[in-house]
C-alpha cells in the first residue's frame, strides 16, 4: 500500500506539482491524496486511474507493473498528443518517458493558451530548462520578466517563484525539470 503512495509522490514531485494541484484535477480533496501518498489509505482502482491520468502515467506504473524501464523510446507516430494532461485552465502537458520511474529529469511538452495565467507562481526543487518551439510567452522568474519566442531557451533555479503567460496566441515548449538526486544514506 505504501509503495503505491510513494510512486505517486515521486511522479508528482518530479513534475513539480502540488498535492492540491493533482487532487483538484482528480476531483477529490488534498487530504485524501495525502493519505494515499503516505499509505494511510488504500485507494480504489478508479481513484488510482484518476491519479494516473492526472499525472500522465499509466496505471500499471503506479501499481508497480512497469518494471522501471531504463530506455524509453517515444516514436512520433505513437505519441498521442490528444491525450495531454491539463495543468490548469489554459495549460496542458505531455510527459515524455513517464514509464521510467527512477530518473533525475522529466522532459515534458507544454502548451499554454493565450491570456490564461498560472493560478500562482510555481516553486519546486531543482532546476528547469525551457525551449520555446512556437508562439511567444512571458516567463516571470522572481521579479524579472523574460520575453521568449521560437528558438529561445532559458535555464533557471526552479526554487525561485516562476510563472508563464502565453502572448499573441498559444505557446508550445519543451520543458525539462531536473531534480537533485535523492540524498544517500
């Protein structure tokens, strides 16, 4: 029971998402998700399926049936771009290599809709890299605005509050979250 909760927590944190974020997307309370992550309650398969969908991973990965792939190949023809996971109203993402559970980075494709700001700035451990594929965005890091367009990239400490806003139409980007390695005991 606790292993499933640990898998959920690892994936959620690697994506830089809060308990509240994922719980709201799933349609249940933050406290329920917290109890699942800490192993205090065993969720029904339907609940796990909602969590898996919200995190953009397969249910089998949360259940520990994937075996932790070491090489994950995403072929363009097999990638279901229609199955992007909503982040908030106006933003969605696709997590590459979601099948690999033990990794230090999480590459994602993010699409922002114009005029739909993030509900609050993001803050998470590690570092972040963004490469703008198409469109324009204003990325605010701390108190500084960065106007980014196609081909622009930026690398920054993700513990500094940051928020993105698409301007002039949708903005598509490759975002890579890099988490520091877990401490060794």
